[in-house]
C-alpha cells in the first residue's frame, strides 16, 4: 500500500480535498493523509460544501497537525505553504503552488478543487 501525505498551512481546504481525492481514486491501494503546519482545527465550510457536490462527506475528516502523522511516505505534497511546511521524509516530494481558495467565489473555489482532483489522479498514476 502506498502512503501519501498532503500538507498545507491550516489543513482546512486544499490538503483536505487532496486527501479526499486520493481516498476516492486510490481505493484500497493508497493510505491518504493530510496535515497542516498551523492547523485551524476545523474543516472550512466551503471545502465541505464543494466536496459534497461530488458526493464526498468531508465532515468525517479532522484538521490536524504534522505532529499527528508519522512514518514514512511514498509521496509528500505541499501546497503553497513555502517555509511554513517543514521537511517530511518521503520517496517523492512535490510542491503544488495552488492558491488558497477559502476567500474565492464559488467558481474560483470549484476551479481549485478540480485542479486538485486532476493533480491527485496524475500523482496516483505515477506512484
């Protein structure tokens, strides 16, 4: 089983959606996790709403710290957190420079969500 970790600052939007898409598209072959360098402690309501549009219940997720996840990863993906994302050991590292959609309008939020979905599918195909 491949282990994949998605990291952003608050673990409330981008990394949560990426974890969800990895669970959706990875099936039983991927253990998907997400965490934040400064977690907000909650999933942003827009993330919940826009993932619900796709039939995924993001309310089952929790916003957590990088200190809450451990072990080795096949891939670690950071999302625009720059120096706020500490180094996490992994066989593969990527930085997806995606904007934080929390203050975007609905069309902008959906565009970021859909970009994350496409990138997760591509990543999983390469693992």
